[in-house]
C-alpha cells in the first residue's frame, strides 16, 4: 500500500502548499477508492485526500459503515494524520473500530482506530 500511496501523490494538485497528500479507502468488500488533496486559490474550496477518497466511495453507492480501513500519507516524510474536518467525516461514516493507517513516505505506519483519533465525536445524536 505504501508504493500505491507514494505514486498517488503525483496526482495531488497542491501549487500553494506543495504538500501532497494521498489516501486510499478500502471497503468491506475489498474495493479501493483513491483520493488526493486538491487545493484552490480560495483555500476554503480545497479538499483533503481522505475526504476525496471517502466521497468517491459514497459517489459509487457505498453507505455508512461499508468502510473497512483508510490509508493516509503526506509528502513531508513524516507520519500523515487526518485533519479535523476529515476526522469528522470519518467518524460519521466509519465504525469506531475501523483502522486508520497513518503512513510516511519512509514506510513507517502507525495504526489508530476511529475511536482513538476521534474520542469525542460530534454526531447525529448531538443534533437532537
């Protein structure tokens, strides 16, 4: 998966930060969806790699809890972690025990459950 993530970073559109991020979401049925960060001069219109991959799966008919795991990598050589916007989407769609694999371009991997990276999620029950 490390090589896939490294190669995928070439597709990143990051002219402002020069910080490429790649993500691969694996569904429970084994299908994979990829995503990269896509920046915009209006920074709020940018999208992260994790949400790009997750939304591709949703666009292809997958639903909440169909997600098995997520791999994330940043170009800095350090372990990549999802931002808090991505963590919100992850906590909405993944089960608490799903694994988030945070990877570096050096081959290092740290695994976390959704519950570990989102210990106090905001969810539908908070809207009641």
